[in-house]
C-alpha cells in the first residue's frame, strides 16, 4: 500500500487567487490538497486532517478564524519573501511554524526593478502608445527621456534583492549608492562598486534613480514621505518594488504633481489595486504594474517547489529551510 499523503489547504486551483494547474500538480505530488471553499463546506470533516497551509498571493489568509479550524496544523508556508501579512508570534503561539521563500524571488524581482527603471526613464510605454496610435504622423519631442547609463542609482535596502539590483545596474555603468540597516562587507561593495550612505538623506540628494527594496516593518512604514521626497532631485525617479506602505502615497502624489521629482515607477501600491479614482492613476509621470515582481512561469514553479520543501520538512519534524524566526 502507498503511504497516504499529508493533507494541505490551498486557496483554489485556477481563479483569481488560485494556482495555475501546472503549479497545483507540483503540490499534488506530495500532498492531498483541499481548497478553502471545500474546507468551509465541512470544517468538522476536513479541518482536523490538514497539517499544512499553503498561502499563494496572500490567500487563504492565516487569520484566527481559519487557524481555529485546523487543530492539526504544523506549518504555514507563504510563497514570496514578505511576511507583513502574517502574525508570526500569534501563529507560533499555536505551536505552528511559519516559512516563506526568500531566495527564489530575488532574481525576478530585481529584473522587474530594472525594467521599471528603464521603462520610466525612456518613456517606453508612452512610445508604444504613440507607435500604435492610428493618428500618429510624427514622433513628438515629448518622448525625450533621461539617460540611465552613467547615472547615479540609490538603493534603499541592500538585502538579497537590493544586491541583485546593484549587480544588474553595474552593466549600465551606474554609480551605485546604498542605504541599509547594516553595512555590507567590503568584498560585497567592491564586487558591484557600491558606496554606503549612512544617511538616507544623503542617498536621496545624490541619486538620479532611487529604488526601494526593503521589507515592510513598523520602521519602514512611511519611510519615504514629504521630507524624503523633498530631498530628491527634481530630475529623479522613484522606483518601488517593496511594499506600497513604505511610501506615503499622498506625499508622492504632491511631489509628482508639483515637479519635486520627475517620475515614479511602482510595482506596489496601497491598496492593491488602487481605487479607480486614485490620483496616482491619472498622472502622466507615473508607471504602475500590478505587483508582478515574481510573475514568471519559471519563478512561480521554483517558489512552489520551495514551498513544498519547507512543508515536507515541517511535517517530518525536520529543520525547516526557510523558517521565519522573529
């Protein structure tokens, strides 16, 4: 007889918040998966069987109501690096481990950061719209962009994602500044020719492009507000691939409207998506993508595989490779 698979809860297969079918198959190789809707239909039958909660795109949310239905739960595994949507102390207090997938998201997120930077600097989206417009008869002077090569890039948050952004920027011969809670070692700095700014203000004053790559914590919430934006060059661009709440969006709107900064390119906002009448959506110097930093087929599969690795370890009582420990 084959060993019965461990039961795991997922949001859904397909749908707005679910797994692509090919990703669900990766989970099914190791687990008996049950969808959130099925659990709610008969929580008494299914709840005690579930030992793993897989979160994809923050769903299903690991809230007390749900966790209370899962007395046998051993681990909550979230796909991605952020943990701001998880009450880790509360979950741990239930005797449940928490894991994420930090290392496998870095390359794709760094790629998108550079894509946003380049698209904003060179007005690529505007150029596309003009190129396909049936009324276009000439190329307007308004498509003049700004130079990326040899410009100064300021990276706020020099963790794994920030460092990979620096690696990519090196190919554009950019002067790289960074601000981080702790300074990188000399070898790391020399490898990407990065200079440490102890003061965030110094970085903001000197940078042509500012990329935010920090985790959302109480300390980083509202990190870039009126004061920080006022320190930036009027020709500078703000790129945010971290979390929307790191930037004071009201202050950002004012800075963009007044010309205090040149432009913003955002993969994250608060909330997501923004209300359809939000002023950021109507500004011509804003480029917004819908939190797609890890949205590639290869990366999504690697994330799910890492989720499985963490869950299998937790169920077997082994050290969890990416356990979140505050």
